[in-house]
C-alpha cells in the first residue's frame, strides 16, 4: 500500500504484519466453536472480532461509549482455519464532530509456522454516544 501499512498475500515472518501500527488490538486463536458448516472459521466470527477491535479504538479515543454505524467493504481474501492465531490491527483514520472512522486489518498465522497472511480488512464508522444514547462530541485530544 502507498502508506506502507502492510503487504498482501502470504509472507514469511511477523515483519509482514503492519508492525508500524503497533501491537495488535486483539490477538486470539480460532477455535472449533467458531467454524461454519464447512469446517472453516465463520466469517461472522471474524466480523465480530473486527467490530470489537474497532470499538476498542473508538472508545479509547472518544473516552466513552460508541456505537457502530457503518462498515465499508469487508472482503475475505483468505480463509482462517481452526488453530490459526488471528491478529487484528486497528487504527484511527479520521475524527469528526461525533464520528470516528477506523481501519481494521485481520492477519492469520498458521499454528505451527511463522507464515502470516492478511485475511481481510474494512473501515468501521462509529459515533460517540452519551448516557442518553444520543450522539455526543468527541473530545479534543
């Protein structure tokens, strides 16, 4: 990518993951309970993990509760298998008056290997909400 955030496809070693973005927001192991009827990891499970990662970034930056209002273009490039280590990287793209846009990338590492691969990515939009569940301004940094 032009911004140097990552490389697509299978790459040997952890250096292929977007390390300049810092540590993963979430790192987990794909388990048998997370599979679809074909035995691969269910796309809905990956989407939920992505929403959790983006929500963590949104809540920290907005210093409070946020709600997902949009997800742009999730495309699954590669499957995830039981036992794979799944790393989710998430970073802030833009902050509006009450909204935040967050980019999320999901990478997998085969359990017994150092081979990593970007699985999917998407942009999540959140709105900061108050106790009344209505939009509130995102505080200045």
